C-alpha cells in the first residue's frame, strides 16, 4: 500500500524527467524491487527499452552504451529536481538501469502513520467480487472429538479470516461426518450388540468404541459381513428416509454395480443378484455372489 504510492510518485517524477529531456514516453513504466539489504529502492529498465527503440532507426547503435547514457541523463536530472524532497534518498544509473532509492526513515514514518490511522483495517484488501467457500473441521459424529479436529478447525478459521481480510466473500462450511462406511458399521454394531445401551457420558468416545468393535468383528467373520450388506441394502427400503438421501445412496450403489458389471461375466452375474434383490424387495442371495471381496467392499462405496 505505502510502497505502491511511492512507486506512483516515482513514475510521475520519471515521466516529468523524460518530458524535460525530450525523450519519448513509454506506454508503461516497469519497476522492480532492488534486492539490496537495508535499502528501500526500485529499478526500471526504461533506458534499455528506449535504446532498443532507437536502434530500429540506427542499426549501428550500441544498445548497452546508449542505455547507460539515457539512464545517466535521467539520474542527473532527477537528482537535481528531487533534492530536498523527504521521500528521496538518491538515484543511480547502473548498467542501463535507473535505480531510485527512497528515504528509509520517511518510508517507515509513512507506514507507522498509516497503521495508526487505519487501525485494524490496515492492509485490508479491496472487495474482489468473488465468493470462496472454506470447508473445515467436519467432526465425526461417531467418534470422540480429538486434537486433530481442533487443529483443522483452527486452520480453517484462520484461512477464512485471511481470505475475508483480503477482500473475498467467505462462506464457512462444516459437514458433520454422519455418512459413510464408518456410520454403517457403527450402527450395525450398536443394533447387533449394544441395542438399548446408553452411556452416562462421553457418547462420542462410546460410539467410537462400538465402531472399533464392529470393525474387528467384520474382519473375523463372513457371517457378520453378510449382515452389514443386508443392512445396507435394506436402508433403501426404510420408511421415512429423506428422498435426496435415498437418491444419493442409490446413485452411489448404481455406480458400484455398473463398474463391477463392466469388469466381465463375473461382475455381470454378481451385479444382477443385487439388482434383482433391490427390485423385488427380497433378501439377496449372497451365496450366489462369486466375488466376495467386491461384495464386502460395497459398504465402502
């Protein structure tokens, strides 16, 4: 903000110098920060550009030499007219570049005065006219809230504040983790082994334990995995399920069935078994499924 104003001032002074010296005006002035320590300065290759333009009419012109001459002319003129200006420190012509240095004390004073004047609004970006959604936190409804969730909440909130300050319209969003394979397994574990139980406290941790138990049981026995698949397929026929949820589940399952059917004859046969069960409402004949690994992976879909 402050340095942008200083660049504008420098551009204005250089254009005045060009006019006074009878040199052509470029469409735009390009400035680069000087990378030297303890300096506040900018440099422009303007003299090189003007020398390159002159060479079009003078093929024998040595561009580097002419660029240094132009830069020296500008430096001498600016040193004279800017002497005594509190913003100005010095100006140099270096290998065709025009280097202009600002007074660091004045720059620091300008920054401090602006910060004190603007207060908390200092540095706020102009409205960008763009909307940004930041999704963060998203705690799991079936597990205890832990330090990882807190970290994501802090990072998401910090990013939202930065974007807002930069001038974006920010929409903060968080979705509770109440959908997916972990929910199916946890609900199955509760209904199968803990129906009617209710913890006195720390319900999230309790649900997490049920999920871990269900995961272990499913790893050890095909019979339990069959129950979960039936539980999943039965969800499509549950009364009271929200229409959009039903549609979402059907779409996900349809994608899984289509992909498996496209894999070959075995996939076509397996998919047909489940499609028939969904269409008739009858329990699926899971023994007819050839690819059991695919079957058990359905709850991950």
